[in-house]
């Protein structure tokens, strides 16, 4: 074993979601030999190349079409294709000390090919294995993944770890919160960011703006914000994020809801953006509106680092990130009335809103630093090897 183990990270995504951004933070800052194994080309592969992170591609198109809510039959139907790619994947794995799966399909690939590569596998669990997010069949498949192959599970929140234990997961599990680098936020002047946002969106400069920053998907709850805006006069909104995983019908519905509510002059959809820190610095409030429990919720920490008051839904990982009334505000998931009330409170009492924003910013810096994040991941990698 080399002093710094060689790691093969694996991630199924073409697009860049929270899991991929959190993996980028590891491979950017970690010292030691590493490769990221991808299953499809796309923006994520390109971003890794920008950071000079070596990548390899294993063609896994045969299993990528199975969706998380398809159930057991669909998963079983994909097995022949899966068998064909196991050998290809194992040949890459054998060139590394550890295999590190960052997503669900990655762990299936890593664990099932274990007899061929025999490298210890770490599963970075960034999904909540609950009925809200996964079919019973897929949860059962996850519980059956062999503990002898999966040396450690790293959960991105207590909620994620608890859900893993509840399905009967048998590998040792520890919680490592994501770390987010404040530098990208610190580098931006808020007044300049506001001016840029106003010039791009043509929103009114004398009225407040709330921002949501999640991919467009029903469970991310952008429609809840639209509903809430109806009862918060004068509040404008930017909805940042794209329909990354085929939720185009949701986007169309959202646009028609906005038009039907007569909110077109107050709401802008900006699509997927790479300049989230700039946009966040330009708004007055960050809202996180998921209607189902979030495994973690990077956006909440980012909102704090941008120095904004944050309102989020009281479920899953979000509850671990915000101390309600101290570092932000929590409301019931999907409750547009409660969200509207929280937004009105922020606007009515800007002094209290700034106090929460300041406390949120300190909390985010202390608890969700990228240095500790990478250090803890490295410890887990070493621990997996020494068992
Ligand atoms: N994000 C982005 N561009 C967008 C919208 C979101 O880069 O247009 C980022 C956002 O800043 C956050 C991540 O995507 O870092 C979403 O992570 P989160 O944990 O909130 O949700 P997930 O995508 O993992 O469900």
C-alpha cells in the first residue's frame, strides 16, 4: 500500500448535481493518486477535466436507464447488461487500492464486481433510502449489498445514516457532512452581485428578491415558492436550476403556474447556472423548498456562506444544518402558507433576519469546512484499507 492510497471514485452522472459537486470538492483538494470513473460523458466529465482530475469512462448505458422508482423487475431486467460491464469496471478498479462509490448505480457496480477486483469498497451514501425517494425493491437491493465488499458507508447526514440502518444495511456507517469552500462567496461583493442580477433579470431594484437554487423537480418544491409568493406582496424571485434529470414537464407546469398567478413580472427562471455564488450574493433571502426530506441540502450551507437569511423545510438533513430561529428558519415541507409567513417575517424584521444570517454564516464556516471534509474522507479511506 502506498502512503497515500490510490482511489478509484465512481459516479454515474452526466450532469452536475449536489453529489457531483461534493465529489469535485474531494478530488480537487485531496492529495494522492486518484481517478474518477464515469458512466457517461457530459458536463460533469468536462468539469473534472477543468480541474485536471484524471477520468475513465465505463459504458454503462445498459443499467443507466433503470430509474430509482422502477422497482425490482426493472432492476432484474438490467442484470445481463450489468454483467457485461462488470469486467470492464473491474479492470480499472484493480489499478487502485480502494473503490469509492459516490452514487447508487456506482455502488451496485462496485459491489457486484467485487469478486473480480477484490478492492475494499467505500459507499458515500448521498441519498435517503426511504419510501419517499426509493421503491421497496431498490431499498431491498441496497440492504442486500454485501457487507464483506462494502467496508464502510459514509453518510452525508445523520438522516441518511439512520435511513441506511433502518433498511437493514450491514456495513459500518459514519457521518461526514459535506464541506463547502467559502472562498467563492467571499470573493464576491454583494452590491456588485445585486447590480448584475438586476441588470440581467430586469427585476425592480427597489423590491426584495428571494432565490431558490435547486434543479427543477417536483420534490424540490419550486411550485411551493410560487404559491407562497401570491401572499407576499412585492417580493420578487429568481428560480435558479435546470431540469437536469428529465423533469421538463415540471418546468412547463411551473411556467404555466407563474403565468396563471400573474407573477411573470416578479419571477424569473434562470436555468442551470455555474455562477450560483454570484447569484446568491445578489438576492436578499435564500429559500430551500423541497417537499420531501433532503439527504443534506448543500444550498442551505451556501445560502449561509453568502450571508443571507435562509428558510428551509423541516425534514431530513436540513434539520441538522439549521438551528431553527437561530441560524435560519424551518417550516413544514410543502406548506406554502408557512413559507410565506417566514418570508414576510424576514422582510418585516430585517435586523433579526441579518442576525440569523450572521449566525448562519459563522455556523457554516465552523461546521462545514472543506478542509475537515476532505480530512474525514481521507481517514475513512485509510480505515477501509486497514481493516
Ligand atoms: N446548483 C448549481 N447550479 C444551479 C442550481 C444549483 O450549481 O443552477 C448547485 C447548488 O449550488 C448546490 C447543488 O447544485 O451546490 C445542489 O445540491 P443540493 O445538495 O442542494 O441538492 P441535490 O442536487 O444534491 O439534490
